[in-house]
C-alpha cells in the first residue's frame, strides 16, 4: 500500500506542480487579475493536496517499514503541514501583491526622467 500511495502521490504532485509553474509563468509574464486568480486557485489546490498527503503518509505504521529504509525515507518526505486557510490566503495575497508591484514598477533615469524601464519581465 505504501508503494501505491507513493506512486499516486508522485504522479498527482507532478501534475499539480506543472499547473502551478504554468500559472506562475503566465502571471509573471502577463500580470492581470485573471492570471492572479488562476495562480491563487492552483496554489490553493497544491497546498490542500500537500496537507492531505501529509496526513495520509503520517497515518501509515512506520514500524512495518523498518526493513525498507528507502520507502520509509520517501514516506517521511511526503506532503507538508499547512497554515490555517486564512493565513495561507493572506500569505498568497502578499506574495502576489509583491509580484504585481515589482512587475508594474517603472524606474526612470535621474538625468533622463523621460527614459524609464520596467523592473519586471516586460
């Protein structure tokens, strides 16, 4: 059962990380409210999956894996404890706000005030 769980966890986590990376890239290269929302939605799914996987992994009887140190090591690396939802949303909002400020800020040269550059990727 542990092997099946780990295989399923790895597959699902990989898919979620791919979607998270894609959403982050879309937001970083095109800072819009729509891309911000998409990033928040997938980040929430990823947090929830990691928290649930942590609980499932923690529920396995680890003493049965004493003869399988590799499986035990992998099982201990599964998931993550998560912040309460309100705090997780607050943290995500702060990270997105910082990204938005960075991505939309222009810096102008002191001796050429009409010559300005974006800080972000634009």
